[in-house]
């Protein structure tokens, strides 16, 4: 089984936020985005964190649905 790597990127003014993560590190990524949003020295906002968090969750749901579909195709009753 191959391990997928996900990429999220956000460009704001002169700052670039690029997040690389796999399924096992998604929770850690969500925490990191919260820390970035709380940092007043960054242009990363709570809105940015909310939008990107929603994207992380949607990608996880899609991957889970794909895995279930693949499992059901491989399983014969």
C-alpha cells in the first residue's frame, strides 16, 4: 500500500504557507494552523485556518470513501 502525501498552499502578500502532510499527521497540521493563526507576527488568520482545516477534513473524507469503495470491490461475499 502506498502512502499518500497531501499538499496545501496559501500565498498572502510576501508570505507563503506550504503544508505537506499525510493521513497520520492531519491532526498535528490542524494544531499547527491554529498556532499560526494565533501568532500576531504572521498574516495567517483564523479565517485561513478555518478554510484550510475544512479542506483537510474534506480530503480525509474523500480518501476514506475511496478506501471503503476499494475494499468493497475487493471483498466478495
